[in-house]
C-alpha cells in the first residue's frame, strides 16, 4: 500500500494508541511525525532503521527514488492506475 498522507495519519494514531505494545514506538512516532509534516529529508535513514528493526536482509535503501522511479514502483507493486 502506498504511503499517503491519510495512511501516515492513521499509522500515527495506531502507534500512539498502542505505544506500550511497540518496543520502538518512539522511533516510529518520530519518523511518522516527520512524514506527517511532509519532511522526508531522512527517508533513507528512516527506511533503513525500520528495515533493520524488522530483520531486513533484502531492500536496504541506498538513495531516494526519483518521482518517475517511485511511480513505476507503485504501478508495478500496487493495484493503482
């Protein structure tokens, strides 16, 4: 599911309500609050922090996708026109 402003707001609500259930709630909240403000300056660091917490082995971010690359990814991976 693509990351939309509505999805960021919903994720913020979920993490805030369930903060005690998330061992890394403060990290998630900091990232989501930044994204909620439209600040994606640290998106690679944010992605890799979450990726690492979740035991990622494939998909470590090395840079930011161009708008064209992002749209191509969305079209290839989500049921969106």
